[in-house]
């Protein structure tokens, strides 16, 4: 007979993550992003060929990841309870503002300010927030069908 509710794997993941501070994922992700975006030459001399606009894709992915980490950390802090739209929106805005702030600081670190990078950062953060709303809402509806109200 199959257990209803959360799978055993998800329960194990929750137990394992309880050992990690609620803010750690976000801080580590932000640290990596700060190093990549504020270091004068974070990857050194590489002979990799990039396609035009590849850096915008990377910016979008970085801030998608940062926003997702902040959302996961917030959900963990809330003991895995569903987060309402204002909280998800606020966290998404924080991710967006961090991206904007980094762009303004980059000229002080020998890097260039680019509005398109800022747009890519914002896009990544907003996509993460929007997907979170869709997925968290979908999971909650599934729980209601099974009779498990959170």
C-alpha cells in the first residue's frame, strides 16, 4: 500500500535540510554571484567561444537561481508552509533589486554598467517568482484534493 501525502524521499530531504541554517543556500548563491559579477576577471583567461548574448543568459540564470534559493530558504523558515503572493513577490523584488544594485556597483570594481544585464537579472528573478507561484499553488491544490489542508 502506498503512503499518502509527502513521499518518503521528500520527508528525508526536509529532515536533511533542517540541519542546514535557513539562510545558507541564499548566502552561498549570493556569494558566488558577487564574485562572478564584481571580480575584474572571475574566470581568468578562457578560450571559450560564447554566442552573442550568452552573458545575458548567464545573468538571467544567476538571478533565477538566487531568487529560487531565497524562496526555498523562506519556505524552509516557514516550516514548508505555503507562501502567499505578497511574500513571494517581496522575495522576487529583493532578487531583482540585488541585480540592479550589483550593476550600479560594478563600475567601482573595474566592470561595466549595462542596462541589458539589469534586464536579464530582473527577468531571471521574475521568472523564478512566477514559476514558484504556479508550482506552489499547484501543489497546494493537489494537497486539498487529497484532503490535506496546510
